[in-house]
C-alpha cells in the first residue's frame, strides 16, 4: 500500500517511530502500520483495505480506587535520649 504524508509518525503504544514518509509517500506491506495509518486518516492507494484490529473492550465494572488510609493523629512517641547499652 502507498500512503501519502510528510515527516514521521510516532507509535504511542511502543514508544517509537511507526514510519517515516520519504518524498511525500510511504510504501509498506506491514498490516499493523497500514491499519494504524488508515485509523489516523492518512490518504492511501490500494485495492485491498486491511482489516483493522479490534478495539479494546472496556471493563464491565468500573475500577474503583482504594480509599485513602487514615493518618495517625495521636501524639508522636517520645524518644529516649539514653544510649543503648551494648550486650
């Protein structure tokens, strides 16, 4: 497939460069790259459109954060000024 664009496209999932456009276009056979570029809306020339990967499912129940732990509000313990004796 041939895609048209300028510069490079970053891949957030893998934290790297997905592809670079040279002279205003990119030729690729990689289905993942093609699917991502189509999803991002880049113009392309092809007879066959690759199948887009399925969208991730949302959890059935929302994940609830744990409540904050209570802080100790009493007076701090007094420390002894005496040195410990060696045994």
